[in-house]
C-alpha cells in the first residue's frame, strides 16, 4: 500500500503536490483510489474524525469543569428546584416566544421551570454571575442554551 501511495505521489507534478485544485483527471482518479484504499484498510480514521469532542481529554477540560461547577454552585438560586430556568428581558419578542413555549411544554409534560427577568436586580445579578448578557437564555443543571429554543429541543433535554 505504501508503495502505491509513493507511486501516486511521484506521478503528481511538483506544483500539484500542494495545490490539489490543479490535479489532472488522472491524478484525481489516482488520489481518489489511494484515499479509498486507505479508508477501506483503516476505517477507524473516519470514526476518529467524526467523533464528538471528548471534553475529558482535550484542552477545554478545565473550562468545562469550571462552567459545570458554576452551574452547581448557583443551582439553588437559578433553578429554585425546577428542571429549567428561563431568563428574559423586557421588549424582547424572542423572550415572549420562549416563555410561551416553555409554559406549553410544562403544561404538556412533567417538566418544571422558573422564570427570571433580567430587568430585576436579582435576575440581572444571576445573569451576570452566569456570564450571560443577551436574553433569552435557558439554564439547566448541566448546560446553558442561548437564544429561543424550539419546544422539540427543550423536550429532548427535559423529558426521559
């Protein structure tokens, strides 16, 4: 296999080795065949490339842990025993839609929610602690969702 790849690389003109847009038809076919052969021989390459980020193994681990710790520390104030908290601001069309959607979801499922207005001193202080400035946003025990979310998204997170 390495011999075939070497032969393919040698067949490419020197300028095309770094500019794949200038490959001839024959070169594209040869390269495609080599890539296909590689993927057939080592399919785990695709799995690794398509895998979701693993926050326990990458450089964002500390930041992710700090965010989760912050949510845990503020859970009593933010969630107040509910499954989800919604933060809204006055004169916000998306906020009105978010509140209506969350109320409907709560009425049609076992999900509970609490509502914070960012125009109140308490709501503004909580939003500031969470590092959020734009309404609406939702807070759960393990995540913050920015912007208005359709009911189907919220239902996925809130119902078993």
